[in-house]
C-alpha cells in the first residue's frame, strides 16, 4: 500500500487507487462532504491530510453515530404514523 503524504495533492484517480475504492464511491464521498476537496477547472484536488482524516477511526465513529441518530429519528417518525 502506498503511503498517504499529508502535504501532497491528489487527484480523484489517485485517491481511488490509494483508498482502493471505485470512482463512483469517491464522487459520493465528495458530494456527501465526508471528504473536502478543491475544484480546479473541472477536476477535484484532494489534500493528503484530508485523506488521512477520512481513514482515521475518529471519522468512522462519527459516521456511525450520525447513522444511529438518523435511524432512531426515522423509527420514531414511522412509529407515529
């Protein structure tokens, strides 16, 4: 596995290779805001420290926590129907 350098700038293709995910997954992560990037022309540029932040356990915990909150709210809403 290649090392993610915090001060390096990556394209979506390089991000895809580093994280071993599909192009559509990279786009979905960018649109959801889990990964911050800058748009240069028609392409995104992603900083290495953003990739490191994404793969850290802390981010996973926050994602699970927000999913659980949404799940609970949905169950309560459906229960009231």
